[in-house]
């Protein structure tokens, strides 16, 4: 590791000038457990690029705040790498790295081009807009079943009743996995991403891994036309995928396909529950829904990414060194006033909402068409079938911002009473 200076929170590398050090943490700022995006607004009060000893899960790193700067980083994987394996022991400033689940490295999210490209060329066609459009009837009927199950009650806890089971069911169908396992999948996902103890995390990892291994073996022996079979039997660079590659892909889809849509739905429905005039605007004019989705994804971007600096480089006046960790401030970038005038206001008629919710560059989210379609159907069916909803009086919603995906974890809604 390069030379460091001591600070109250930990070591700060010698190349970080004092005026660029800020003790900012995304998840411990006041109000983060209720509304992490608004709580992080002070991020724009200091330098556009700064170093925080406690930025991410209490760990140190550079934080980049602005959309234009983040886009540059996303689009330069040679300099800003997703793959920490290329560094020698001790070369990385921050050793803590979460690039996999147990023994499996997530593929292709923690690889760089050209390695990364060989996986994308195989999986891109599966998630094309045309292929995703074909899923529409199944997605809508799943949505209807879940909405109908709660409509008459006049209330529900939205995350448990809808936001979690909806994408899980769609994912199981896509992968060709049994719907009877929904409860297991929900529990494993919870354990993988939001465990409250080390035991819960390990148990979830083992259970998911064991199950996915049996799926891989089965689909190699008896392939069908589902996504599990396609991945299990895929060829990369003209040779069959190894067990580790397939498991890395399975796990990534499991994580990326489930929690993200759940989280996005949580923030979107919370906003509509808290701002009745926005909800009414969509009820009056459903043609605004696609634009509303982009606007809400902008204001409530959920995925936190990071990159490793591969060479000493000056970036907009700031000296980065090989091995530095960059915490991309993507989650809050939708509130960058340089890019989005009056960013705190939700405006469904805002034009050119070029947000980074699905990132940019080679790792741009492959599931964005599916995610948008799920969110659109959820909004259409809720707004058609359920009367105006609001947060249950006397209750406080809850959110988490300590992992790679920011989520609303508790959203009690009431309607028609
Ligand atoms: C609202 C929902 C979603 C959001 C906000 C989201 C966001 C993102 C972001 C920001 C990245 C890039 C991360 C990085 O560069 O480090 C990403 C990558 C990815 N996402 Fe999504 N995602 C969503 C839903 C989905 C769904 C539904 C799927 C699949 C079924 C999916 C599959 C993937 C995959 C496979 C990658 C890795 C792509 C690569 O490394 O080339 N995502 N997502």
C-alpha cells in the first residue's frame, strides 16, 4: 500500500490533500434510515470529488458526485476497473472487496473488457427489448394476482405483499425454476443481501449455492429453453462455460434480478403515497407513466457501484493512484443540479432525464428493459385497481443504504378508508 497519514477514522493515503477529505458516509448521515437520498443531499455542498475515510460501509474511498464525472469513469474501464484480481496483495488501498458470493466471483459484473465482453455477447440477446416484450402477459398476470390478493383489505405492507414477491416470481419463470420455491428464494435473497447476522448470511449463501448447483447439473443433462439452461450450456470464446463461470452468472442474475426491482418499487410507491398530487397526475393521465418511471429512477437511484484505479492519473484536478477505490456516487447523482435543474422536485414532464440508474458504459444494466416493464405494469395495475393510497397514519417508513442496493424495507400503505 502507498504511504498513509493517520486520521481519527483511519488512514488517509499521502496523495490525498487535506482540503479534499470529508467525513461523509452515505448510510450514517442523519435521516438515512428513513430517506437515504434526501439525507445525502449535503454531498453536493463540497468538492465534486472528495476522499472520505468512512464513505462506504464505514470504509475509505474517493467519492465522485457529478453525473458527467461518473459517466467518464463508467466509460473508461481500462483506468477504472471492476476487477480487483489484477492487483497484488497490499496494492489495494482498501482491502475490503465484495466481488463474489463465497467461492463464486460474480460474472460478468466484476470483470473488465475484453474478458467481460465474451459474456455480454452471449447474454445480451436474452434481454433485448423484443425478448422482454414477450414476457409481458406473464408479468401482468403475476402483478394482477398479487394486487387482487391485497386490494379488498384496504391496506398492506407493500414490500412484503408486493415489491418482493413480484420480481421473484418473474425471475423464477425466466430461469425456469419452480414457483413453489418462492418463499425459499425470498428468504435466501434476504439473507444474501440484508442479513442481520453472519450465520444468516452464510446459511443463505450455502442454500442458494447448493440449489443453483443442482439446477446447473440438471440443465446440462436435460436442457430446456429457459435461462438456466441457456447459461448452463453457454459457450464463451468457443468453449463450454466452466462450473465457476455458470455459477457466477447464476448468482449475479439472482442478486441483480431480484433485489433491484423490489427496491426501485419501494422508493417509487413511497413517493406516490407521500405525494397524492403526483399519484393523481398519473391516474388522470397514464400516458405519463413511462416518463414518471425515468423521473423517479433519477431521484431514487438505488445501485451503488465502485471501481479500482489501475494507474496513477489526474482526474479533473484530483490525483488518483493505482489501487485507489472509487465509490461512485451513482445513487445520489440524480440530484446533481448541474445535470438536473431543481433536482429535489419530482416533475413527470421533465425532459431529457439522462440519469445513471442503470449505469453507463460496458456494464450498463442488462436487465433495464425488464426492470422498466415490471415497474410500468406495477404502476398501471395499482393505479387502475387500487384507490388512492397513502402511508398508514402514525407509521414511519424505513429504508437501508448500507449495501450495494438501497432499499425501502418497510412501507405500510392504506387506501379507501
Ligand atoms: C430497477 C432495477 C435495476 C437497476 C436500478 C439496476 C442497475 C444496475 C446497474 C447500475 C448496473 C451496473 C453496475 C456497475 O457498473 O457496477 C447493473 C448491472 C447489471 N444488471 Fe441491473 N439493475 C436493475 C435490474 C436488473 C434486472 C431485472 C436484471 C436481470 C434480470 C439485471 C441484471 C444486471 C446484470 C446481469 C448486470 C451486470 C452487467 C455487466 O456487468 O455487464 N438488473 N444493473
